[in-house]
């Protein structure tokens, strides 16, 4: 029975902190747009301003293709 004198105030403090955290999340606009991030993943970014104009491929910065066959030494590459 003595444990109730500890558990009841402890649970009230816990509920208070949960309520403060929930109030903070509402005030900081955490729940404004719930569907937008899910749709943003599916949208294609067709802009080419940030992309490299050279074609993508297995090339290094100097333009050489780097590939190693099994059992090849470093000098063979």
C-alpha cells in the first residue's frame, strides 16, 4: 500500500511531461502536412540544373573504367 504514495505522483509527473511534449509538438507545426512527405517521395525530379551533364557510368574522375576480374592483381587493372 505504501508503494501507491510513490506510484501516483510518479504517474502524474509522467502524464504532465507527455502533455507538455504533445503541446510542444502541436505548437511547432509537427502535424500540419501528414500526406505531403509520402507523396514527395513518389514525385520525379525532372530538373537537370543540379545534375552532372556527363553521362553516368562506371567511370572514375579521370575517365577510366575500373573493374576487376576475379583473381586479378592490382597491376593488371
